[in-house]
């Protein structure tokens, strides 16, 4: 499953919206490459993708993930998934 957390809104955030699309797309491309390799005859069996990416744009953090990896924010003694 692929997800991009927290979609930016507002006219000043077009750059951030493109950034989120690019972040998500990079995971989709990587996932497709891994699956293509795994489907090859004689290819690795049970191969899968799991990744979590976090990028910063316009003073905001955006997370995209695929598989069962997770990102956690640690701030002021609290942990948020």
C-alpha cells in the first residue's frame, strides 16, 4: 500500500503538492521495478518492497510509504506514528 501523509493545500503550496506527487511516484517506480524483477523466470522468490521516505518542502515534512515500514515522529519526548 502506498500513501502520502498530509496533502498540502492553498495556493502557495503548489510546489509542495508537486513534491508530494514526486515522492509518491518515486516509490511507485521502485515498487514496480522490484516486482518486475521478482516475476522474472528464475528470479528471487518472495521478494517484496518495503520503504518509508520522508521529504521536506516548504518547512513541512511529508511521508510516503509502501509495505509494512513505518515512519515515526519523535518530538518533545513523544512518539507519533
